C-alpha cells in the first residue's frame, strides 16, 4: 500500500501527498520541510541559523511554516509546533533514504545515487551549502557501506558478475578508492576476466598518478576468494 506521504531527497527533491506532487511557494519552505524530515525535531534557533543566517527572524520562520502547511494540504497537521521549535510527523510516511540499509543487490545497483537535494540551493547561504555537503557525504558513505557488504556476500556466494557490478558502483562514488578498485579487479579476475581486471587497475593507477604524482602511487592487488589461488597483480605490472 502506497504511503500518503512520500519524500525524496536523493536527486531532485520532491514531496508527494496522496501520489500528487506538493508545491511549495518558496525554496526555503521546501528546505524547511526536508530538513525536518531528515533531522527530526529542531529548535527555532537552529532553523533560523540554518535558513536565515544573516537575518534570523522568527516571523520568517512562521511564514515558511505556513507555506509548508499549505503545501502539505490534507497532511498539514504533520507539521507540529512546539514551545521551542518545529517537527514533522512522518508516521506511515516514506523517506527514500530510510531504505539504504536494507537494499538488496539489485536495488542497490538501481539506487538513485545522484546529488543530495539536487538543485535546492539558497542564494548566498553558506550555512545551507555546508549542510548539503555534510549530509550528502554521510548518505554517500552509508550507500557505499551497503555496497561493500553486498559485494562481500556476492563474492562469498560465487556471483562474481554481481560482485563486479557492486564494486564498479563503489568506484563510481569514489574513483580514487583503493579498496573498491582492488575489489572490482578481484571480482573480474574471479570471473575469468583477467585482461579487464588489469585494465581496471591500470586506469586507477593513471587517475591516482595524475592526482597525486607517481611517488605516492599505492600498490594494489586483486585478491581472489580463499577457495581459489591467490593472485598478486601489482599496479606497475598492470601498467606495463
């Protein structure tokens, strides 16, 4: 059964009420609703410092809260006012990032891993920009950790094609992640794709050298599951 309230924060953000997109009069009203959905109840001072850092005014917050209630329509009562701040009741609602920790391999590979709150910038507000960066990084890390656990499970079950896809996605998130690159090469080697594994290691070596210089180039190797002979491919050999 579809939830009455569906909130998306990965990619272009949206709030749906009864399957229909809720329209917010201002970007700050949408930012307020999404921040409360993600971070829980907040005191008034915190919200003022976040959304109006240069001119904190309780009247601005009251107006934004009114706009949130108007956008929520029949679900307006979910925005609750407390003596010191605001909260958004998400009972029975769906928030896309709640699913991160329980994604299966197929869901993880289909997960929208684009920018957090894409396009929701508040002009001249460095405080909000810092929040976007911090929360976006924490969600990316959570997604990466889920991919890593699913990779281990796929390797243990012998599904090397799936393991390769999962490790490849980790490399998409961080092209300079040594562990993810080694895991991708390991999965490819286990699947019998030695040349492709060499290409992955060589591409990583090139990226790393371009970014940090040859003196800092790490030594990578593809590690096969314990049931198979260990392979030791050095990055230098792959580049040769």
